[in-house]
C-alpha cells in the first residue's frame, strides 16, 4: 500500500510540473492547441482522482472498514496475510484451554453385567468364584421414539336423561394433534438452528418417524409469535427503564425489497423488529427510544441524533476500523495516534475496574481530553480541505475526503466518543447490538430472503425471546415449551 501511495504522489508531482511548464509557455501555442492541452490536463486529473479513489476502495477489508470478514477472501493485503499467518492456529483446543469431558453418573438408567468366565493366566473356569468387585464403563446414548398418548373422556347418562362427557385437559382440542414438546422442538430447530421448513420436515420424518407438513411447521411458529405478544410489550417496558442500551440496524431482504431489522438491547434483554424504513420513523414504531432517558450506544447514523431525550455514546470499534483505513490507505499519522490513544484509555479503564474503581479522577480525565485535542489539532494540519481545481468548475463546497469527515466527526462528537471514559458503565463498543443481529445475517444467507413481512416479524419476535432467555441462562427449549403450554412463569422471571 505504501508503494501505491508513493506512486500516486509521484504522478501528482509529475502532472503539476507539466502543468506549470505549460502555463509558462502557454502564449507560444495556438488557441486551438491550448484548448486541447487544457482539456487533456483536466481529464488526466479527473481520471487520476478516480483511480486513487477506486484503489482505496479495493484495499478496504474487515479490519479497516465495516465490511464483513467473508469479503476478505479475495481482498487480502500482504500485511493482512502476514497477520493471519502469524496468528494461525491448529484445529481443536488451544494451550491453556479448559477442556470438557463426559463424567460418570451415580445412578445409570440401565446396567448390563459381564461375567468373568476363565482365568487369563491358567485358563481355569471362574464360574464358582465369588465376585469381589466391578470395573465400570458408561455409554451415553439417546433413545428417540414417538409416544402417542390417547385421552379418553368418559361418557355417562344421568338419571335425568342427560348425556355427559368428561372434559379433556386444557390444550387437547383436536381428535389428533401434536404435543407442546413437538411444537417447541420444531420452533427451536426452525428459529434457532435455522433449518428451512422442507429440510425440517425431512428431519422429523427421518429421525423421529413423525410426519409433519411444512404448513404445520409454519403454524407452530405463528402460534409462538401470537403467544409472545405480551412478552414483547414487556420487553419494551424494561428496556425503557434500563440505564444503558445498545441500538443498531441491518438490511434484510423481504419479498425482494430492502427492509431493516432494528435492535434495541443490553446484556439482559433483546428486542428485534423489522420495518421498511431505516430511520426515525421505524425507531418510533418500535417504541423504546422515543421516551428513553438513559444512554444509547450506537454508530454515527444521524437518525439517532434526532433524539435529544437520551445521551449518546459512539461505537469506537467503528472508529478504530476507520482510523486504520486513514492510516494505512491515506498515510496519515494522526489516525495512528488516535487509535493508540483510544485503545490505551480503554485498557486503563479496565485496569481501574479490576481494582474496584468506578471512574477516572478529575485530573486523569482532563489529561485525556487534552491529549485528544492535541491529536485533533495535528489531524487538521495533516488533512486540510482541498480546494477545488479551477478547471473542474464545480459549484458549492469542495468535497471532503474520508479522513477529513472522520476527523470532523471525532471533533464535533467528542463527548460521545469519550462517553466510555466519562462513564465506566458505558462500554467501549457497540458489539452487544452487533452480536444480537448476527444470527439474522446467517438466516438470510441460508434462506436468501424472507418471503413475506409476516415471516420476518415472526422471526424477530421469537428471536427476541430466545436471545433474552440465553442471556439470562434459561434453557431455550424449556422456555419455548412454556410458550406452547400457555404458561408465563419463565416470561415473568425474565422480565423481573
């Protein structure tokens, strides 16, 4: 990259020299020649600017931009390759990793005895010898079988002539139906393991020898969605009272159109919902941020700044990637200093937290702000706004570079950038929201898109419930089983 950067600088210098020589001898050329030469100079600079811009784009990867790691496959710089080689690890557990293994149980479900028949030394029969003990080995197995339970309601005729049939238990409504466990397991495999309906029907047929249609599988998810309506409203309420929330959004293909999956979450709760809009209209309809008064960690999407009722904290993982790009691709030293500064502040914060401290002292924080300001001043000197070339004849303000835009954001939003240092409860990044959205991208890769808006809504609500259960260490299948039984003990436990 440094070689390419040097080549561009050399070309710019060469063109500037040619242009200067031309202007010195301009009077000696005919007017027609001057028009041609000036046109060629203009075209050269425009093309060179475009080539430089495109070169920058192809050198972006997951470490210096928001591009996913999967896009790095054909876009590795030599430096990135070296980094990957230096961190290459062999498959399996690494040194120092705490391993896990099966442990014997005290009361096995089944015991098979093996008798010692002959002596391994002399060959004599041991049939009449007394057993003095056992060596045990245990095998863990799974017994998969379909259990059909028939409910029989008595029918009797009273002396008055009235025929009476006993009532069936709640939930037993059809002559033949699937149990709550079957429905919960199907929803688990569909919404957590992301198995498409066609393949899921095959799983039940092959593994359980139970025939379930794709329509039934869809009905199971729809029922779970309907039963979780009150839970979703409860989620909005508890998130609205939380001191710290994370928020983010990601594009989703719904019926061939770009829609957005929105997320408001923290380390205990997750709320997901889809909307055709990305901005404030969608955020208002989701219904948490409008009256929220805590702190929201997010990226620099401008729609969040339309809210003045809560404090803002910007994701510094985004900043580190952008700063890396400005340093590596644009060769600007201030960006490297800012990266080191932000990382060091976070490291020092973690050290204080380990010591039981809850904040920097006033002097330490003032020193942080002073260092931050020094780096910004150096940045303004290193990347001034370039004046528009006269021959381009463009109106309005000159276009700012990526580096300049980043610098101005770090300046104008400095309080939000350093919120993690001012308030130790605020995290350094918005990784919580990004983790909560990650499985939706896996879902989209598997299925390609949601075929309907209702399907996306079902996915979002059930995933909200599942994610919240996992964060609170509640068995997901147990939580889903409760949904189909119509109970709300686990839901009440999760929402407090």
